[in-house]
C-alpha cells in the first residue's frame, strides 16, 4: 500500500549514540538490548516487513532494500518489483537499520519488529520517508523499543503481545514467563493451593494450549498440562532470562499452528550480539515476610516456616564479530512451602482420636528444587544463510500430595526431567525463504511414594443426600505410605520445514510440513502400597483394603512409537489497501500403535460377550465397539482444519480495522488416557472387604469378603490371594474402537482502533468470540443391572450399578468421545505501550465469559449417568464471568514502578441439585458463592538501578504481592440439602484461601 495522501503521525524515537553500526548497541538500555537480539525462530516467530519504495515520481522499481540487525549484524536484502513493492521475511524480532538504494539515492531508517509481526513500511529513496500504520513498529520516524507491546492490526488472529519490559518490570511471585499471559483478555494463569501453575483459555482445560518456543511446539503428549513441565508442577517450563518476548493468540490462529484447541503462545528466545553482556539475579522471600492465613490467625495451626529462593545468571556475546554469537543462561528455584493439615468432613482436630491429634497439628513444608539451563549459538556464514543451535535442560524434584487430609508421610516424591535440542537452518532468497528445524526431545515424569509402607485412611460415612447418591465413605485423614507411582515420558525426533513465497504481488504464501517419530511410555500403579481403610467409629480394624495386583502377561509399562505428520498451506492476501484475507488449510495425522494394535484379552472378551448376550440383553451400547481384534482400529484421518479470516481497514491507514475469522483446530488424545486399558490390566486394582460392624459382607471361599486377619498387612499375603483369584474384582477399562481426536471450532468478529490520547498513541480492541470444543475423552461405567438398565425404576440420577460387576472381573469403564464445552466471550482491551520517550505504559483487559460444559470441569470420569447423551450443559467450573486485569509501568530517576490489579467475579463450584426435582432426579447445578467480586489482588514492584560506570549496573527490587492482604476464599459449603430440608449453611465460607497473603519479595542483581 502507498500512503502518499495520508497525514504523517509522529512517534517517540529510540535514541542511540552517534557512533554508527554495531556501536549503536552500546548505549541502549539493558532491557532493550535483551530484546533486540536475534533469536532462533520458525515462521510463527519470524517478523516480516513489507511495503512500497517510492521516488520523486512515484513507485521506484528495482530498488534495493537492506535490513541489518543492529545487535548481531544479520543482513537481509531484497529488490523491489516493477511496482515498487518489497517483502523482507524471516526476520528475527529486534531492531534493524533499513537502507534503501535506488537511482543513486540512499535513505536509512531504524525500525523495530516484534515476534510474529507483519509490518507495513513504505519507504522513499529521498526526502522524508513514508509513515507506517498505527500500532506497528515501522514508522520511519520511530524506533520502538522492544519492550513496547506492539499491535498488528491487519490480521484476523485474536492476538496480543507480551513485551520484555512487561516480563521484567511487572510484579510476579514466580519467574514463570507464562504468568504474564493473563494480562491478555480471555486467558487465565492459575496458581493452585499447593503452588502448581496452569494456563487455560476459555472453558477448555490446560491440555488445550500449546506453547511454541522459537517456533517449536512444547506439547506434552502424555500428561494434561498442555506443555511439558506444567502438569501439577511448581516449576517453570523455561528460564525467564532466556525469553525475549511472546505473543498470545487466543483463537483464529493461522494454519501453521498445530496440536492445540485453545490458546497458542509463541515465544522467541534471546541471543548474543556483537558485544559481551552478562547478568545475575537473586530473589528471596520467607514466612517472616508474609501475613498469616485465617487459620494461623485463629491459632488452629502454627505459622508454617517457608522459604522461596530463586537465582540465575546469563552471559552472551560474539564468537565471530557480525557472524557468530552465543547466549547462555541458568536459573534455579528452591521452595519450602507450608502445607496446612486440615482433616476432611470438617472435623476439628480435637474431634479426632487422641493418637492422631498431635500429628495433625503440624504444618509441614513441601520442598521443591528446579534447575533450568538454556544455550544458543547462531551463525551467519553469508547474507542468505542463518544457522542456529539451541539446547534446553530442566530438572525438578519436589515433595507433593501433602496437606489437607494427607500427612507428610503420605506424600509423593515427584521428579521431572527434560532435554530439548533444536538445529535450525534458514535460507533467504530474493522472493522466498526456507526455514528447516531438526529437533530432539527427551521428557520424563516419575512420581514415587515418599514412604514405602502400607497406607492408612481414616474415613467417615457420608451424610444426607450425599450418602444416598454415593454410599462410599469420605476421607478424614491419610497417613502411612502413599499410593502414587508413575513412570511416563516422551522421547524422539522431528523434522519440520516451512517455506514462504512472496513473489506474487499482494500475496504472502506459506507452506509447511512436519514429521515426528516419538517414543511414548506410560506406567502407573495405583495404589503402589496397599491402602487400608478404617471407619472412624471403629478404627482398630480396617473395613476394606485396596491394592494393585498383577494380571496375565501384560508389561507394566505401555510403550508406543508414535508417528505424527502435519502439512499446511497459508495465503495472506492483501487484496487492496483496505481488505486482507487470511486463507489457510491444515491436515494432521498421528499413528498410536499401542491403541491401534491392542488386542482385548480373550478371557475379558469372552466375559463381556457372555455378560452382554445372556445376562443383559437390553444394554444401551454395543459391546463389540470396545472389543479390539488388533485389526479393527485405525488412526484418525479426518484432521482437516480450514482456517479463514479477514481484516478490513476502513480508511486504509490501520487506524480502524474490522476483523473476523472462523476455523477448526485439532488437539490430540492424551496418551495417558489411551493407555488405561493396558496398564490398568497390568496393575489391576483389587478391593477386599472385611466383615465387621457397619460394614457387613458375606464371607465365601472365592469371594472378596474376608474376616480380617493381621497377616493381611503383609503385601505378599494380599498378592497371593489375588493370584488365587485372577481378575476377581479388578477394574477394567475399555476404549471405543473408533476414537476421534478432540477439536474446537472458533468464530470471532471484532474491531481494532489506534488513536491519540493525552499526546500518546493508544490501541484498543473489542472482539466477540464463540468457541465450541468437542470429542474430549470420557470414561463412564459399563456395568448394568440384570435387566440391562443403568438406573433402577423411577430414578434418573446416581444409584449407579457398581455392585453388578462383570463376571470374573469387577467394575468396568467405557472410554468414548463425549466431553464438550461452549464458550461465548466478549474481549475488550486498551493499552498505551511503554516507550522510552514517554517513560510509562498501561494496559487494561476485560473479559466477559459465558462458558458451559456437559461434564464438570471437563472431567474424564462420569458415574452419575450411563453417558452424556441426555445430559444438559451447565455453567463451567473454575471460570469467572467477569475478569479485569490492569497493569502499569513507569520509569523515573533510575527507578521503575509497576503494578498489577486483578479483579474477578466468583467462580462456580461443583454442586448437585436434589431439591428441585426430588432425590431420584438430581442434576448438576453449579453453585456460585456471591455475585460481586470473588477474587481481587493488587501487586506492586519498585526497582532501583545504579550505573557504576563502564557499563556495569547494580539493581535492587522489592515486590509486594497482595498489597492490601485481600482474602480470596476458595472453600464454601455447596451442599444444597434434601427435599424439605434445604441446607441452611449453603454458601457458608470456610477458612481456606488462595495464596499469597500479603507477601514481600526482595530481589537484587547486576547487568553488564
């Protein structure tokens, strides 16, 4: 586009020293230096500059346009076409000097581009250059520092940038770079009560996201955290010192993004430049710097000792000036965090048997240790070549699964380890670019019991309607050895190649292919040690024991060599200066031999056929759908994903742009779920009852009811009993032979605006979004009553036929595609990006969410209904209808002051309604405690820097989290009561709150 007739707009400049070339870097601010450096990237992180070169007589054909990275010396050069148009693709985010040469005339300007940005920059061979559109870092009178949150207006993606200035300046409790994603409308970053973190978008859980670091996906194929290292972990997935900036795309991403169904995070890492630089940091907080919790204030538990310490360093510089550079960083995290012991069923400590009271009064700490390493070497052997090699290593250990009703001895020692390597080669020609990656990953996850002995569970009968719907006992206290033993991971190689063609006027065409061979393994023994259950009314003798036996010749670990293949085509077509179309199509395919080649054991298949054909002729499903011959399962082949979008620039100056899109995106089935039918057979869960008061059962020679004998405390005795009764009482998992891959359909319509207010450039956006996700895996009970029914006569909820077991086995579960969510959102944002000239920046993000799901919290188990066919949608749990996040950053007198305010309406909690339609017709009716503000937190940080001369700077910083010590209660009484007896305490809050209480954190370090 040519903007000859548009009024130029002035923007702040980035000021450099007067020395040319690489010396420009020397006097830039430290935060700018980090982000200006080039980074390893694929096309999802590469920036593109395109536009028109004009002379005195109009468009200038055959002009040369050269981009030189001011930090590394990387050079990219193209010639304009006859119409004066040019495209510079595959640029690592950073600051560039743009040189134009035509007809003996030269012009030079400095510009900055951000991660994944496509910027329009119109140039002139003489005089004053053209002006870039609003929101782009491409105005020829402007070099936007990389800490500015840039906005790309002419795209159909719903995307927001998170700058390095925001990452380094905003207050934070952890150095998890993903924590800043919640400043984006539609995204939540949550910290659990035990310190684990998760990221989600809309109604879908964390497994719907994917994070791309330097263009390479970090997907976790086994666990549910979305990416490796984020499932129930207090650790960080990547060292924050190594992250330059990132972009959050909540929906309507382009065709290059794979293996996700909600948000995409695309991050670019730092790299060395032509000068040596280094940094060190240390931060610390403890229980002495934190306010008391409500239970601590009441003296119910002593104030727990805790410590949180983080430290790290980075070092970067040239190996060959302008040609080869390196970047190295290390970060560590050491936590010792309090875990309050809170007996279940609202038992007070003084209500427990005397021998348990003292051990319950303690407040143990849960230690955590993580080491993170990242390194990169980049080499530019010629103007058209770029070679980069990156390596990441993560190791973490922690004690978890303690607190609440679980004593420290019952905890789990959880270990995780990850190695990722990436070799990248990029070749740039006149009208095309090829970007190839060869990657390797090795990830493991291995929880182990902290105590290798029998486990003991003190329980109490459920009360009221809860007892009617589920007659099981409710836990009060867990002690002894825990039951969690797992060995899961993924290891393999991938080759991906992306090709960009810009030789057609108005079109930027991308095509890519990825092939991956990945060995995946999953093993889980639950419980690892026998778990003896005691009724609190008679805690001298157990009434039940649950343990894991072994069956047949099944290997204990499920292993599968998966092969993944993906291909896409994307055309970003600038039809004219107003209309841009984003047209993409993607196809993904994955083979999982452990699922596809599985053979249902003959005895299990025979038992299922005999049970279904003779005893239960009226069951409402076809048992043949779950019996696998080893040849009747096929890999899912229908993974076609159209992704279409548009943007319409009303005036052709990117001030006011209407945009929208529609697309489909396939996630993937978690390997852990696909492995249930194998490793649950290898470690069959067996339950034996002991005949005693309140838990009477009939003792028979071949049954599962016994008169208790102390010899049963010996695991070998239990194992011998189980071997005498192979398969008796064991749980069975069966998967549908025609499983599909989960996906989401996404629709959006919105408008972006750029305008001047208070003498500064502001950006706003308003978007309406609808996302429908389908085909999540759900396990339901396959057991049926003798007449084939699930419910007894006159009952339409609960009363599941748990006792009507599969002959020779026990309960059995059917795995199908059934979980769905529906999300309607209004996303509003307003921001004034931080600039060095203004010295301040703010952002405001508001999200209205109407989210519904057909299974509470998208759980993979449902035992209240035979399936979800007739189950309606209810309000999604864990999501606020209203959420507002505001941030501010201001530099003054060598100091940086920042703040973050988060407000959210109450989240719905799980609850049953057995009052409205009677006890036999209950339904899920999530309860929302209150209707005002359910969560509020205000954080502040102040940092002071001292320049000692010679480029060495010291700094100190203080973060105050939850400045006003607002209490965010997370535990409410959600029992609605019974017919004629509503619960008068419905909605009553308990003393459990989300952390942190008001907490001070001290940080210090240096940069050079």
